[in-house]
């Protein structure tokens, strides 16, 4: 699957609007889970694989995409979020809090 880029059509949208591109990328299998697992700090490949409960091939594919999108970087301490990735992660955490509130409604 090719990396979705703003300005180019993506699954479910021909507009290429940034929000649609982002939703396409984050909607890929395990992408959000990987970001979620990295929100508290860096992880090497095997611990990240275990935490995200994914296969090595899927993890490799998502890491390649998330690195190309500049949300994830590889350092000596393992994979971690870039500044942009941390900002996105903060929004995802807020969305998770909102989802809990929404789920608790009668």
C-alpha cells in the first residue's frame, strides 16, 4: 500500500484533503495501536511488537509508513514519536478520553 499524501486521492476520498489522508493512514491496521504504545516512550522492535500484538510484517509496514509521515523515528533507544507524533498522540489521548465519556452515556 502506498503512503497517503495530502493532495492525492486516498481510500474513501478523492479530495486529498489532509484530514482524509490522515484518517486513511491512521485507519490502517495497527497504526493507531503503534502510536498508542509509543505515547509513553521509546520501544525497541520486539517489545513494540509484543505491546501492539502484531506480526513482524505488519509492524514493519506500519513503522515504514509512520516514519515516512514523520510521526515515528528510530533512535538508539528504539522507536519513538517525533515532535509531530507526540502532538498527534496528545490528540489521540484526548479522543480516547472523549470516547470513554461518550460510551458512558445512557
